[in-house]
C-alpha cells in the first residue's frame, strides 16, 4: 500500500455506499482530485483519473445492460438517448449527493475556495472513479449492486429532466435535413464569480440568431438555446 494512502480518507463513505473495501487504498485513491497532487512530491498519475477512465467504461456497459433488460421493446435510438442522459455528468453528480461525496474529496486549497467540492464535473469524475475502485476491489457484481441501489432508481427522474432531450442533436438533424449550414453557438456573456459562472449563449442558423440560453456551463446554455431555436422553427411552420 502506498504510504500516502494509509490514511483512510473514505471513512464513513463506505457505510453510505454499503460496500466495505478489502483494500481501503483503492477508495482513498478514487477521492484524489488532480488539484490535490499539485505541489506535492507525488506522481501526477496518483490522482483519480485512471480509476475514472476505468469506471466510465464499466458504467456505460452496466447502464446499457440495464436499459436493454428493463425496456425490451424500446428501439435502439431511444435507448441511446436515454443512456446519454443516465451517464451524463449532471446525473452522476446528482446521485453523488446521496453520498455527500464532496465532503470526502481530496482537492487543492485553491480549488476548494472556488467551490470545487460542489462542481458537477469533479463530483461526476469521482463517482466514476469510485465505480472503478469497487470493480478492482470486488468485481463487476459489486458495481452493479451500487448502481441498482443508488443510480438506476433515479432513471425515470433523469429521463424526465432536460438532460434526456438533446436539443442540440435535434436542431442539427433539422438543419441537415434542409441542407442548411450547421448551427453556430456563440457565448455572448459570462457573469458571476469564477466558481459559479453563468454563460449566455446564442445559436445562429444560417447567420441569424434563432435562440438564446443561459446556464452554469456552456453545454447547458447551448442546450437551452437550441431548444429555443427548435420552438421558433416550429412556430414558423404554422
């Protein structure tokens, strides 16, 4: 066991997960954000990104398996859209709140001051890293058990949320079907403190502004703008 992993930083988290690690160092490793490594005599690879990479693949496979078995009559396209929502960073970050995951993370002081313990991307990455750690420690069935208890019961609410409807993809399909130029997204304003910025985005169709959106990430703002553009296009048909 690595010396710096001897402190079991996941104390309390195991109880929330309902899983006891045989090798606690794996859980401790999964909780290390790269900002915590900075300035320390520790190799960069000791952050949780490799475990996140592993966990991401396992998550995608188990979500696909679940949707295939749960919805035997759903077409491939519908399952694909549902999967995208279920494995999205937003959905994973929401589930991680059930574990108070942010309180267990090892992050740098600067990142902590900027609200890093509540950032969706950091929480989602740590969520996947934990899945990777559980897989290495206990195998695929233990990962499946955790998803069945915490993430899969939320699928209905995730699908009903805005993440399920991919407005950007729908708008792209509309423009391609008309042989028109691809939608162009432009950030017109950024406001708020560094750790909680709000982005205002416009979407242009053939050079004309067709929709505007706001969000805590460019991706969310673009989705909102694309939804507005789709609504306007629908009005123009009438």
